[in-house]
């Protein structure tokens, strides 16, 4: 493919994405580097929270591979101003919009659909055209009208210094002891603030369990004496440990969750510390005083006087909500304290008054994103990093025992506030939309680094079509919200489907997305995509039941089959740690009429994702599955005895390529590579044959995984995998 060449819409010949030489290991290096600063390197996909966000370089690489002939080098094309003029790309699970953005940057036309209105709303805000001046003017108007009132509730008085701003309030959950009825602080440790690199910066802060004074201690100290009351205590150990707590008054040990359930209401909180921003710009940890407590009571009283200040919506049972229901959180607003609810209601009221629809929606999206950092499920990350750990850092709704209340409007040194997220999300996304760039790996002072390469891509801001008729009138982007098993797309109307489907047993996005959705609906009204009271749908693909997941995914793949031409490609990324996950994806493809023609391992997700870092054998790879429409019926004959040997040979070759690039694969990474090659070969066979074969080969597959995992040899080639980027 030549630079800026208009591509042919026919994909009848073999594509670069189908070629075994597809340079997945080189693209993985770029994706690895980008993943450490994804919100900086691809800010357009991070204007709002979404789960399982895939990496932009991976999907740029996929699209180049889909629309390039087999003999071409997609890596060489990666840094050229390629234009896929006339090509139409469809993503039926658009999520945060990665496929769509990368397609638009390459000059293609893009169609995105998602059943979840929060995903649709986020992508619409990110990719639609906005006037920078109008956005800035609107922000300053909100700042003028709402900020002074909100900021007043985050101020304190310092003796000798006068008024100053509070950056963060520190709270602890309290539960009455079932035996003596004294309140027990659910501290796991009395050390509540330390540096992210504690060994180099050992100074930490601990609250005295006797008088509540804030003490400066070493982060790993086990015995200190309070500077105010002289009480000796172990700052590393608090009353809570695991699922139980021990009352410091009567020494009774009790189960925390069971005690909370007996109360019939969520745990209460006690304010124990604050971080203030002094007039000179320095920060200081202090104990709260009477002024702080009076200010909070004032906020609570004003909240009670407001009419319809916040949405009241129940939390429905589910895989990802049962944990909070177990702590008696029955409604979403219970995740905020009264000051947060008051200030959020003031901000929501002002945003609702924005007259222009696109700006009202954009700032509602900013408001919604701010919620993630301003609730009583957020916590303190410490010094040396972004201070606020958002509530979804673990992909679950986990009741936080020592929550952090941030300054909602924010200061120049705030983290996760409305004003700072406006700069880091909205303005940064506008910059990227106007001037997209790719990162190119380089070396600086002997360390792997990256440079930004501009001038490769088309601008991203679009006039968004809301239906096919509008889209075909030469618009570049069409977004819709609904079941992707049924669309208004004509038959054979798209050139390629490129997507990332959900898993059947992982994070249930709709159960978590309701946290944002109810506030969006509260501001914008109960119309359009916000008509339903919840983002949950009986038609969504993501299901805990494997059979239902397979059925729902089959429906979407069948629709993709219908809208693709006979030579069109379905390409998606996928991984799973369990055999059932591979069986489900294969059966859905078989039932929809597709066969797998190529599989390539590629860097997956974000390197800093908490679930990945905590896993014993993390999956760091996705598999790019390349599929074509099947010719003829499925083969019902048993697979060849050599099938697993053939799969092993190809898997070994791909693992060796990663080894040569300096990447060591975990056992689960090896598993996804092997399983991908197995199901590629099985995609020619009938459903019943496939299931019998996979069930009978479990032991052989495990032995093969062990052998390939232990046989890895890392070459002494310096790559970015040798160290974590700063």
C-alpha cells in the first residue's frame, strides 16, 4: 500500500493480517510503552471511564493489516500517512471507541454500536466535533457560577495562617462492637499516608489511636510514641484484619460484614485527618478541628433543604454489586457523603442549565467522570503519584474502609477533581482530536523512551450520524446504542468488522456502569439513550451463564456475517484462562458461519491494571482472531491426530518470536497462544466434534502448556521489557 493511496474495497485476496509473518511482537513493544501513559498517549479514549480498554496501537496495526495485501509490511505502514479512503469499519462492541478512533485517523468511515448507553455516551462526547473556544467559555462560566460555593465547603482555618484550601479529607468506617457497643475504627493500619516509593522516601503519617493526633513516622515502624499524648502504639496494625475486627475497648473479635448486616444500614464514617494546601503552596497533614466538623454539618443541613438534589436509584443484585449489597448499600447515592452530594448537586444543576446540547452533554460526561474519584469508595494512593485511587481500581465495587474525600472542584495540586479533569481529559482530548500522533520507540541515555510522531493521521472530530440514512450521506461516523444482533445496516454494507467482545465470566460492565448512568440521566433527563432506569439489558452479550453468552454472541456474529461481503474479514481480540471461554467463542463463530484463518498474540490491556498486577499468572496477551465467512458446511469427521502437534509447532514459533524480542510469557500467556491455534484448526469442524475433542484433550493441552512455558529462552536483546518505564 502506498502512502495516501485510496484502498480497494475488495478483500478477496489474502491480507497482511492473515500472514503468519504479521509483526505482532514489534507492535506489542509500541503497545507496551503506550500502556504506561495511556491517558496521555491516547487521551481521546479516556475522557470517561470504561472497562477493558484496549490499546490504540494494537487496533491501528489490525486495521493496517486488514486493508493491506499479504506481501506488505504493516509495521512499515504504521508510521506512514496511510489513508483507507472509502473503507467502512464496523465495531459492534465499541466500548471506549478505540476501533472507531483508529479507523477515523486512517481516513476510513466508522460505525460503532454498543448496548450500554454509558459507552455510547462516552464515545459520542469524545469523537464529536467541539469548538475549543465554546468549551473554554462554558467551563469558565461554570467556574464563575458554581465554583465559589463549592470551594467554600473545602476550606479551613489555620492558626497564624488564616483560611486555606483543603485538598483531601480522610475518613474511616466505624462499626459498633456487638459486645460493648463502642464504635470501632476499621483501620487495618494507623499509617494512612506514605510515599509511593517508601524505601526512598520513608516518611509517613499515622493517626494516634488514643488522642487522634497526626504523627510523622517511618512507613514500616512497629512502635511509636504519640507526640501529643505519649501513647505507645504499633502504627502498622489496626483493629481490622481481613474480614474481622477486634474491639480495642473490650477485645472482642467480630465479623465485620455480619455486624454491618445486623445494623441494616451501611457503616458510618469518622473524619480523622485532612491535608491542607497552605498559602505558600506547601501541603500539611492535620487533625480535623471544630471548624471542619461544623462546616460538614452545614453542608448536610443545606443538602436536606434542596429539592431533588441527587438521583435515588436502587442497586440491583448482581455479580459485581452483591459485595456492596452485603454491606447494606442499597442505593447508589449511599456511596457519597452529604458534602459530596451537596456539591455534586450544585454542579449538576449548573451543567443542566447549559443551553447548547453538545456542550451540556460534554460537561455531563466530565461530571460523570469526576464521580469516579469523588465518592466514599475512593482511597488515598499516597505521595509521589496521583493522590486519589478511584473506586474502580479493582474492577469491583469494594467498600473502602478508609475512604478519601477529595476537593470536588479542586486546586492546582488536586487529583481527580472537576477542574483538573477538565484539563487532563477534555482539553487533552481536544488537542489529540485536532493533532493525533503515534509514539515511536527510541532510546535516551541508554533507556527505552518514546517520541511523538505527528502528521500521520486525519483529525478526529466528527459530525456524528444517528442512523444509517444519515451516515450514507457522506458522514464519516455513525454511532448507535442497542443490541448489536440487530442493526439498521444493509447487507454487505461494511468492509471489515474489528472489535473486542466481552467475556462471559468477567466484569459485568452494566452492573458497574449504572453508577455513572443514573447521574447522567439525572442531569440530561429521561429521554433518548437515558429512557431506561438501568444500563442492564436481557439482550447484552456479557452473561454469567456460558450457554446464554454463547447464544448472545452468536447473534452478534450472525449480524456481522450479514453486513459483511463474501470476502469481508471479522477480526477481534480475545483471551481467556478457562477452556469454557475458548469453547464459547469457537461455538459462536461456528454457529454464525465463520472460520478462523489466522491468530496472532499481541500486547493486551494496561500494564498498570490492578487485577493484572495482583494475579499470580497474569494474562498479558490478547489473541487477534482473524475470521472469514466459511465456504460450505462443517466437517463432521474427527480431527487428525496431528492437529495438536501442528498447533504446538505454530505456538512454539510465536513464543520464540516473543522470546527474541525479550518478552517472557506467563503460563496463562502460553495457554492463550496454544488455545488460539487449536481452535483455529477446529473452526473447520462441527460443533459436536469440537466439544468432544477439546474435552478429551485437556490433559494433553496442559502438558503442552507446561512444556512450552518452561522451554522459553530470552535472548539478550535490549528492549523496553527489560525495565518498567518511569
